[in-house]
C-alpha cells in the first residue's frame, strides 16, 4: 500500500460529466438527509457513449524529467475524450492531452523480454496499417520471427547511428518503450526524452500501445463527431432530476 487518499476531487467531476449527473450536489443532498431512492437519478443502464480520462503530463516543460511513470505526482490535470466507441474516445483523449496519435509513418518499438510476445502482435498490427517498424536488437529479432518486416536499429549504448539520432532527425512518429533493468532504463530515458523534445507520442505500456493502435485504425474510418456535453446529456438523458437539483 503506497497511500490511501479519502478524496475524489478529480474523479467526481469526470464521472459527473460522463453520466450527466452532478454527483457533488447529490452528495450534498444525501448529507442533508434526503434519500437516494427519492432522487430519481437519470443514469442510463447502458450509455450510448464511452468516456476516457487521460492525465495531462507536461514532461516537455521539465528538461530532465523522465516520461516513465512512477508513484510521483506528475499529472497537472486531466482531459476527457467522448465517442461512441472506446478506440475513438481514446484517440480523442490523447489528442486533448497533447499527444495526438499519427495516422501513418514510423513506429519505434523496444520492450522488455516479458513483453516481447505481445509486442510482436502490436508490431504486426502497425505493419498491416502501413507503418514502418523500427526496433532494437532483441525486439527486432522477436518481431522478425513472426514474419513482420522490421528495421533493426542501435540502442543508445551501442553507438551512432541509433534510435535517438533517428528521433531527433524527425524520422520516428511514435515510440513504444517498456524498459526494465538499469541499462535498459538508461537507454529508455534518452529515448523518451528525445521523443518528448520532438513532441512525439511516447507510450510506456503495452496496454497503451494496443489502445493507440486501435485508436489509429478507428481514426482512419473518418473524422469523429464533436459533441458538447449539453448535447450528450440532453433532456432525454438527465431530465427532471437535473432541474430539481439545480433549483435546490
């Protein structure tokens, strides 16, 4: 257990916007003695939309900060992506957080040994979408065994030309890096810092990489609609309860 925080200062506003119910007002009315059963909450059992919360991590403002997450508080806020499906909502959230995903180009992949089986599937998916795949030694070998074309590139510790050189030259459009161990972390630090400096999306988990790949595929089917919260939670979604709470 790292810490326990009896608060919901960021979660409550997000969930309120996602479901269209002002939960803080609901809580106040409960504390004043009203019953939840009497409030007639208009929360749909099966919402027609998906809401994704993404943390805003302004690593570019801190020259020596590592983009690898840890228990430290590095987020300066959150954004919300809303769409009819998860991949599109995820892509919207990334764009709003300042890490808009590329529609084409080159993706660099370097992962720890335990992540290599899953990384080969992700590399294959990016290749099928027309991306060029770059990878360091071990990852490149694993990807090539799956029959996916990949360009092997040097780690930073292996000398130039290496992945950082390619990133700084503007030849990489997205970075997927899940490092472990002191050597890998040292290389990964330089890779992630170069990506942040160039404004390139830098993903440090395979779940995030999979979601990004799905979001890119979804974005190719056409531009998603922009819908305001007022449109999303109209009279049919919130109805009489919101009017009653607003008058309270």
